[in-house]
C-alpha cells in the first residue's frame, strides 16, 4: 500500500516539476532586463534620478539648426556602470536613460545662465548582445530603442528604430557606431574606461 502511495505522489509531482522548468525557461529569456518583456517591449525605468548613476549632460542650444534642443541628462543602472568601468564596454542588459528637458535662461550675477526646465521626452536604450528579438523593429545593432513623451510617460512611441529620415534612432546615433552606438565622449563618469578600437562597431 505504501508503495502505491509513493508512486501516486511521484506521478502527481512530475507535471508540477515540468511546469516549473518551463516557467524558469520563459523567465530566463528576459531576465537580462526587468524593463523588457518576453516580446521585447521596453518600459521606462522610474527612480533613475535617485538610484542610478549620472553619466553626463549635453546642452543643445535652441536655434534653426537644432533637431533636439534642450538639456540632455543621461543615466545608467549601477550594475552596467560597474561592468563598463571594469571591461570598457556596455554589458548585456545595460540600460541608458536620456532625460531631455527644455532650456530656461536668465541674467544671473555670474552672467547669462541656462538650466534645465520642464521634461519633454525620455530616450531609453537597452543593451542586447544576444539578438533576442530579431523580429521586433525597435531592436537593432545590439540595442533596444524606446522613446517616451511627457504627456504619456508609460507608452513607447517608437515603432522602428531605423524608420524614416535622419530623425530616428539610427540617424542620430550612426556617427557613434564605433563606440557601441553611444556618444561616450559626453559621459565623463565612464569615458576614461572605454575600450574601443577605431574600426569596432557593435562591440
């Protein structure tokens, strides 16, 4: 009787074990970033200003030639920064957030000053060294590319990282192809750790 009870227990546990393994496999597919779901959709990180590392800032002055005027502050998750400082390149799962704000200005005691105003958009890049989403058009050249607007901060409005003219992710980042598509020169927090050869692209 005890033998039959043991066999029944084993039989009952087998399906649960299989489901658990399948669940773990599905989870491992996207475990490289909690900001990416199983289909490759990217969500906007929150709390990056308080918890992440500030890489550097850009000031793009407002004139007739500017395609993205504003104050651009860029952050990365701490694990990615630590890995970059050790290895000189962005690790799988690294997340970069560029926060773009308007420009405010006034005459101050130190001179004509400019500073960050209201937020306009966020750009988010997620490093993918394994080409996990070949059929998802927001992924290309080893990165996922997302754009979120202040009016709808939870919605990625980018549908194709390479679509259209130069006003897209590809057009803006093509000059930085040899440094993993990232303008590393603008990020003093990590740029001295960078290891790129002159002809290196995807990294």
